[in-house]
């Protein structure tokens, strides 16, 4: 008998990981992708002949990719060159203060003692202990698991895990919990920013998102050739095992016959028959019928609140620091005096923030550069995901750009985006790239402590259709999307009744607990 035919719609990180695992199992795998390259949200933009990472820029949770590649007979080191960062991020405030958060927690503690106080350094030490416990508690029942149910999640936690959550106060928002952890408002602001990694507001996201701090303290790496290098490596491994990639091929409709998936129709008019389909796109595209009326039943009909979008700039330009002599590191965050207004503007008023925090990724750092040397810079400001409407005008975008770069200048970094040295991407542009999303970059917002149970899982109500990507469990971000791809591959193999399923799960980490 011929091997089952699998079509994966979308070559994002989730789809790539599914392709790697399923092709390794000997299945007939075809990946169709609208753009001309793998990666999905992981992409670069070319400015003056230089490619600049213009999507996710942070590589964490390397164990996910270590396990994936080991499961198919290779290794991360064989496929990719990565370098650990000593400084996780450099943070700047309008009062002229700045703080490096280091990979070494002791170095961070010492820096906080000098920057703030000894008491605050001890609070940071306690915070690190709490985040370690929280991550250890939730890694198995939430991060590694197939889509958890409330009852199953509670059972998997056990008494000890429930005790950890009880001490944390899971009903608190992240912002509320950080008020219990720190007295210095700058540290509260710094760690509240981790809510945006899930596209959410610190005032509405659950305190459990504190675990993201532990994810970063476990290590942040740079990838040679940028994050697109990771996507290219995964595609290369999948092809090595027989997967076929068809770029600039748009899926128009997912076909079903006799109550189950039978293939996909491409925009070109071609039909690709398939026994199984993995959809690696925003679940909203299914919900709104963009992949055909028959596929709408695959996900819940109610639309969850959208996560953050972004206004971004990809620049190739020299950087100029002011009289204070600030120095950029790889990852830099420029805070405002007030933080709440940013999320009120975005989530309540659906407008670009009047006082935006600005993230700056200096992609040629931390290496020393020559004075006046042009460097690759990626700037990002959070934005509402309303790119499918008329709420964000060109005038509003220009005003936000002016405020953002004026803020950088006031804190000592002079950058001037022009048509010659930069490319700008708006929520409208992201909506065009990711249809039905409104420009949301993280699927649904992680608001409320039960939100982890509301994301779709890898299996759907339509037999033969599986889901992967940042809009499904376990959530957004490059390593989470990779895990979703594994979940989809596991569920697909289980649906085939294959004896290979348990071996794949065992080698890749599968359903194991910490």
C-alpha cells in the first residue's frame, strides 16, 4: 500500500515541524505556501540589499529543536549555528536609567542592587525562584500536553502543582502579581512586558505568564543568518526526508467528501488529493470560511479577542547616540513613564498608542561596529489588530512613527526612517499576509486565567483535518508553534493507527512530564 498523502497548508514554523516529523515517518508530504519562502511570520525584509529579520527575533527553548532534530537523526549544531547571549535585553527609561537583564541571574541580581536597592535585588531572587517553580509546574500539563481540559489540567498538576498555583494567585493578572513581587515600578514594568510575548495586556493576562521570564533566563540565542535561518534549516531537513515544498501556491479551499477531508484546491485551479491535511494558519481563516464553508466546522464558531498586532520598521542605517552615550545591545526596550495607557489605547480604544514602548533589535550587535557603519535595525511598536478595517489611517501611522522615533531620540538613540533606508509594516500589511487575522500576530489574546483552555487543539471536528501554528495550543511564539507542529504530527499518526506513533512521541519528548 502507498503511504498516506498529507498536505500541509502553510510553511510556518508549526507546519515545518510537522513536515519534518511526518516525512521522517515515510509519509507522502506536500507543503503548500503562499509566499516564496518558508517561515510564515518568521521572515526578513530586504533594505539596500541587506536582509533584516522582520518577524520574531528571539530564539529560546532550544530543547524543543534539539529534540525535534535528534528524533529525525540530526542535531541543531549540524543544521544551524547559534550563539548564546550574555545580555537577554537592555532596558531604558525616560529618567536616564538603564538595566541589563543577564542570562546569569546572579549578575542581574547584582546589577539590580546597584541600580535600585538591595531589597529589590532580594525580591528579584525570590521572583526567580517563583518563576522556576511555576515553569516546572506547568511545562508538562500545559506546554508539552495536547490541548488541556480544565479537569485534566487540574489532575495533571496534582496537589503539589495546585499548591504552587494557589501561592501565586492564578486569579490575579500579571500586573497585579508583579505588584506583589516588586516595589520598584520599573521592574514591574520590565517583567509585565512578557505579556506582549503572547500578544496580550499585562492588565488582563494571567499571572502564570510570569513563566516566560524563566524561559528567557534558561537562555536566549542568536541564529546565524537570522531567524529565517531556522526556517530554512527546518525546510531543508524536511526535504531531505522527502517532503515536497510548493511555494507561491495558495490554498483556496479544503475539500471534504463523505464527512472527512479529501484534499485541497489551489488558487491556480489544481486539486491536491490528501488523506490528511494540516492547516498551519490562523484559525480565524477557518472560522470565517476563507478555506470553504465545509471547513468552518473545524473550529469553534465564537471569535475570541484578538491579540496584538504591530507597527514595525526594518532599517539599514547608522545609529547615532546622544550625549548620554547609550550603547545598544542585541535586544533593547525603550519604556515610557506610563505603561497602562499603551494597552488602554490598543485594547479599549482600538488605536495606535499615544505613548508607545519601542523595541529595537540591533541585529549586528553585540559585536563592536565602526563609527558611522550602517547596521541592521528592526523596530517594533505594539498596535491593535484592526488591519481589516479603517480604524488605522495613514495619518495615524505617521503620527505614531513620529512619536516613536522622537521617544528614542529623547532617550539617546537617533534613528530616522526614510524611504531610502527603511521599510514599514502596518497591521493592514500583516492582515494581507495572514488573512482573517486583522493583523493579529499571536492568534487570540491570552486574557483571563482560563484562556489557555480556549485555544483550538491539534485535532478538529472535521475528520482528517489538523491544526498547527501560533493560534492553536500551546500558543504563540516560535518554540510554541514548533510544539504545535509536533502535536499535529502526533495526532495525525495516532489517527492512522500507526505503530510508529509511540516511537515518534518518545523520541521527540511527546507527552512526557518534567
